[in-house]
């Protein structure tokens, strides 16, 4: 047995409270391990029965998922007295070892050496990670307001380029999309099945993207001002659509009042400690700060980094977020560069926001493992970049098999507690990446990727225009304007209808939103991806040849499926449940 592969910590995603009565315990082993038993009981049970030694009860663990070199075993326990003490027994070909907190030893030696048990001290309800319940059922749609839609009555005052003209685009070209235009297109989004919109920054700035914010209290007049935001939220809520704003608190723009005061007064400014200034000559006019004179986002001088460790900064932005929630009734906040702001800052902001609206969703932009921010006191969720990387790699590298894909996707599922997995912000593209259509051989391949997105756990997000297979490899081409004339003429109806069918299918089958996923691999078809979620089976032929695949139950959705044969780049979704018989076939 490979003992070095065995690991467990009684914290994080290895040991956590799923709800107010259930504790989840996970153990990592080598794939050669054949069985694992959890031995657990209340830590004081022996005192209750007047015994000297503590003894636990055996509970068989089940394989939760399989990675390339590891297996994750899991068990759910409902401790009667909210406490738990435990250890594990792993078995492989007759060898049995006990896994304690301080050692791993042969079972026969257990009584001869001192051991330290793992402990889950107490199940406190306030410690349970509990993202807002509504998020799990939400399908998001990301919008860059300047590039989405001009509202009724828009007048070009000469500052905006012609809509749709992306010939020789500049990085700061304005096109005139606004919040009124988004409100006008809410019926379009509702028809698509969208139930939440995520807006990139909308507050005062001199750029089209607004990530260099000048005034966090002023909605940019180009977007319609404060009244336009109030109207958008009001109209969205009437349709059951939530609204999430982008918060740029890691850095600000050069016209932010505190930075202007520092530039004017230097060290005499009361806001000097709101930033990280390392040199008295920080004011010199250079576009980068590679000399370290002050810290910024990346090395860009126009984006000075805020000192989120400063209590005054924390109070300012906590009050700001409470204002956004209270006065605009927004439903979520996405934190840009969410891994660089301080943990104490996030806890302060969370407390202020939840006091104003208890079910606000807090999302962090973090590109890697984010377990340190997901303990229930900071973010509810993070952007699921590991997922998009997993999906992208499988279709990019055609030497990968369905088993390889299973291992990669399983890794994504092991990073966080289950209730976090079910609200992870999953996507295929954003304003920071190339559009997903650029990496696809055709729309059929894009449809396969969207099928994965919309049938996996998490709260999925479509980048504006992905539903019509918009293209754009590099910035600013990945941020082009929505072609509304072509959309309204029906040019994209066929593909958009398919995407809408997948979105609505997710809404009608709760099993698709859960973290459970049973893979069905077949060595005869190495790029046939199949998995089962409840009564629903999803099949994707990512190979180059047709596959014979009789349906299991009734067909809910199909693409390139005829006569029991799933063509290359085809999709088949079936159910063996009698409760849903609607189908969509192309």
C-alpha cells in the first residue's frame, strides 16, 4: 500500500459541516486501495459508559471520485451530540492500516503505540457554509454595458463609434451601450432562460470597461446614471432576474478622491495610508510602476492599489456596499482581483452587506485553488477557472480520453465542500479570455461544451453573445458589440434555440444542479463522454467517428443523433424518469 498517498485534515474540504446536522469526511488514498472504513463516535462516549478506552463504530466509506493517481473516499455522519472523534482503516490486498492524525500504522500495532484521533469538535450552526439558496438555481449572463445594447432614445454626441464597427478598434473606444439598453433586452434574456445578470463595472470612469473607477457612488452618466440602475434592477426583479455588480476594490482609478488628495499633499494627506506608496517620487508620469514606487494592479500606474488592511478603507467600502444593496436592491457583488484584497477587508464588507440584505451573493475573482476564502465568512463562491480549463483542454488536446476528462473534472469537484461546488461560478469564456467559439472546430463542438456547462454542478454563466457563437480571440475583439440587427432578423435563431433548450432543461431537472456525477466510460470509444446525474444521462461524442448508442429511456435533447447513432460532435441527453418527456432534437 502506498502510505504516502494517504492524507486527511480535519478542516477545509476534507472535513466540514454540510448542514446543521451532517458532517462530511473525506480521505485521499492511492487508487490501489480497495476499501476504507471510517471508525467514529462521540469523543466522550466511553465516559458515558464508564470505560477507560474510547472505541468507535465502523462506517464503510464510498468512492466519491477517481483521479489519475488518487481516489477520494467519502462518508456522511450525523453525530447525535454534534461532536465527532474518528480514524480510518484502509485495506489493500489483505493489508490493513489505521490512519490517525499523527501516524499511519498496521492495524495489528494499533494497541501498542500512542495515537491521536481526528476530531470534529462541535457542529455550530453559524459555522456551516451556507451560500444563498437562490444561487444554486441561477443561470447567469455576463454583460459589458458599453458593448451590449444602446437604449431607446440614444443620441450619439460624437463620442461613440458606430455600433458594430470593429474595424481597427482602439482599446478605449466607446460604443454607447447603457443600462437602459440592458433593460430593453430583458425579455430576450428571459426567453433564453437567464435568471441572473452580472454587469462589469458601471461606476464613473474614463474607460469603457470602468475597471479604473473614479467614483464608486456615481453610476457613469454614459450608462444612464443612478436612475437607470434603479430602473434596471426593478425591471429585472419583475421578471425574476437577479442583478450582480462588479466591485473593483483591489485598486482604483487616478481620479478617485483619495488618490487625488495623496497626489496633491503627499505624506501630509490623511489618505496616504490608503495606498502602498514606497517612494516620495511616486508622482512621476510613467505608465508602469516597475520601479516599485507604489503598488498597483499588475504594473499599471493608472490603477493604484488600495490598502485593504487599513480600517478606514474597510469602513469606506463596507458602507459603500451596504449602500449598493440597500439603495439599489442588488442581489450580488463580484469582487475583482478577489485574491489580493485582505481577508479582514472581506469579513468587514460581508458583515455590512448581510446586515442590509441577508441573502446577497458574494463572488470572488480567483483563478486558482480558493479554499482559503470559502469558509463561510468571506466569499460564497469563486469563479471556476479550473472547470473552464478542464473543458478547454479536453477539446483542444484530442489525445485525451474520456477517462482523462473524468479525472480532470473530478479534480475540480474535490477542491471545495459540496455546498460550495453547487454554487461555483462556472463559465466557458469571459471578458478576460478569448471567446470560447475561437477554440471550437464548429458550433457543434461549442454546443458540446455548453452541454457540459449546463449539466454540471455550479451556477453557470454565459458571456454575452456566446448563445449566438460570437467570436473574438484577443482584447478588444472578445469585447465586440452585440449584433442586434442580425439577431432580430433571425440569423442566429437555430443555435440560440438549442442553447435555450439546454438552459431550460437544467431548470426542469434538479439533478443536473447537484454535485453528484457518475461517469460511464467505455474503452471501445475513448472520446465518448458519458455521465449520469439522477435519472438523466448525458452523452457527448467528442471523437471523429459515429457511435452506436441506443437511448436509455426517453430523449430530452439531441444533436446529430439519428437511428440510435450519435454522430461526431453529437449530444444526447436522456432520462429514465416518467416525470419529464419533452424532447429537443436537431
